C-alpha cells in the first residue's frame, strides 16, 4: 500500500494566492473553486469499456462464458473500480494510516482554464498512482511529480499549454500507452469502439492538395446511401455553412446528430459540372468491423469446395456478435474451412477478443494469462465453451496485428485450433484501462501485461506464425494455386497470403489433420 505523502515536499505558495486543497479521506474529494468560492465535488464514474484500437481492459469475473481466477478477477475489478473514483478515492483502503486526514496545498493559476486543467492533473495523477502496472513509476517519485507539474502549470495562461504539462508528466513513466486525450479526441474514439453513431453514414476525407472534402464512401443502407450520394463528390456546404478550410473531423461533427433530426448538404458532382442540395435525415449508423465472403475453389481431387473468409478490422463491442452471424451464414452455405484475417488489426477491447475466441473453441481452455503490478500471473479461462464451427481454421497475421489481435491469435494457436500464416505480429502485450475525467478528456493507463496460453512473451516480441507468407513460399505452392495467381479472379483470391492459407487448409484436410 502507498504511504502518506512526505509533508516536507508540500509547496508553500505566497499568501496572496488561492489554493487547491486535496484532503485525504474516504469521502469524495472536495476542491475549492477560487473564483466562485464554493466546492466542486468529483463524481464517481465507471471505468469505460469503450476503448480504441490497441487499448483494452478485461472486466467482470464471469461474463459471456469467460472465467477469471479469483485473483485476476479481483485484481482487474479492483483496477476498474479504482479507476472509477476520484483522487481521494484512490487512497481508500483498509489501511488505518490512509484513513487519516492530510491536506496538501498547491498554488492555483489565476487563469480559469488552467485551474480546470490543474484539477484534471490531480485526477490523472491519483488514477495512475493506484493502477499503473509499474509500482515504481519508472523508478521515480510519483508524488513529487504532482508537485513539480502543478508548479510548472502555475504561470501558464492557456489550457493547451497546461495539458502539455500533463502529457510531459505522463511521458516520464516510460510507457507510450499511458496517455491523456482531449474531450474531442475521446468522443471520436468512443464512436469507433462502440460501433454505432447517429448521423447520415458518410465517410469523408480532406484532399491533401486542395483541402476539399470529398466523399470516400457511404455505409450501405444509410441515409446518404439512400439519397444516392456517390464516391468522389465534393462536400461544399453543411446547413448553409461553407466548408472552406474545414477539416474532415469538424465536418463529420456537423453531420452527426440526434436521430430524427436532419441536415442539409450541398455536393459538387465528380466532374464539377453542377452542385446539388440534399436534405438527409439522421439515423442510427452501425459500423461493423466484420466483412466476409465465400471463396470457391477446386480441391486436388477435383471436388468443389468452399472456404469462408472473414476479415476483422477492430475489436469493437459488436465484433463477436457480428462474427458469429457471419459464420452462421456461411455454415448454412456448407463452407468447409475458414480463413480469419487479422492483418493490420491494431486491437480494441480485450473482452471482444476473448468473446471472438470462444466462437472457435470448446471447453474450459485458457485464453490468456495476465500479470498484475505485483507480478502475479493468473489465467483467464472459458466456461464450458461451445464453438460455432469445428471446421479447419487458418488465421492471417502481420506486423500490423497488435494487442487484442495477438491475444486472439495466441488463444487459437496455443490451444491447437488454428494455424497462423503471415508475418510476425506487432508485439503489444499490455492492457490499458480508460477513464473519462471530469472535463471530458480520457486517461489511458497501462494496468497489466499479458502472455499467451503457452506463456509466450508477446510484448516487444510478437507472435511468429507457423507459416511465413513470403515470395519463396508462393513459388513452392502447387500448380493449381500458381494458376490462380495468373488468372482473372477476384483480387482477394489473388492475395498471396490467402493463397498460402488455402494451401495449408487443403494440406491439413487431405492429411486428415485436426485444426
């Protein structure tokens, strides 16, 4: 447990300066507001499960068929609970020493916007103090870091500069995954991991040369799709406001809004010959991380066979349910084998990765091991798993497969369920929790490390596939697959790694090997 702060390190401000006071107690922290002369109470909030690619947290001791050992369940739940509380809450424990009251005073900036960031600083500092995976804080005095950063903030006059001080403080932890993002960035990140938004279903991008906002695509079935908006059209106005100099994120914010409202856009045709105005109703837009298709092929003995191809781009909240639906549909079409493509999938929710693993595994297999800040290694196991299919499976990975992708690939490989094809994965073996702070920003904190079920180190090492996807391998394949490369077949079937995967599936099926 953490000891009391060293009283000798307390900053003694000039008497004419207002103070931020942080009482240590079991009650929510009260922070005096110098401008309004009243207290602002920190509110409890749950640790978010909405995480960006490459950022995860496991929550719950028993959920959706995943079972954690008592130790890891308590640890991860404790981390999530700790992350849910404000600064003084991070000190709450059964230690009599920490039940004592101690007030630490720091100088408050005269700039109101900087004062707000000072409160965010204390919030972030407390969460890291309680949950960061390295209890030495990269071999530095973390309590002194709060003092130092607060003093450095005092003369500042802008919130941006003050946030820069928080980021500088976090950088001293030596962990690039522990960081803070702005309220605007957090809003975009939540949309990505929720897999749902309210808007019109347009993907737009700013052209590098001209800065024009161009339609990249429309989500199928969305209001934009129904209105006949096409790729390549230029978005020139939203609700009568010209978009000159507006970036794509700002334009996207204008297009989003509550279901039932509408937005009017003006679009210039691809050839620039005319401009049209379209009124679009806003609706719920589902962003699925799954795409799938069936690849027909002829086996060496002349039979027609079907391979189900599933590409997973991120581990959002809908990833497992979307994949289950896709696999069920392909099972109904008599698919005999599967390729799961995790290439360039940077990660997402750990829980989503564990849920996806259970679609392919039976029993009570270990899916991953976690290592907490005290160095305790604990397994996360399934509970009475029942796979959707037992057909042979190949998983495609590369250097862009990270985090939850590596957890999934490791779980399927180490439990003997899948063959890995491709190139060595990224090597991110750390798990982050995310907490929304009072000002709408979000703090990402690395709270644990993980190992594959065979206790393989992943962080900064990655996973090496069973079969490398290289030119040499392509040259050694059968004549039939080489003919595919030169034929006028869809691009997917000409993908060299997909062809290697098909070859591995055919080899194992012909040998009667289990997958």
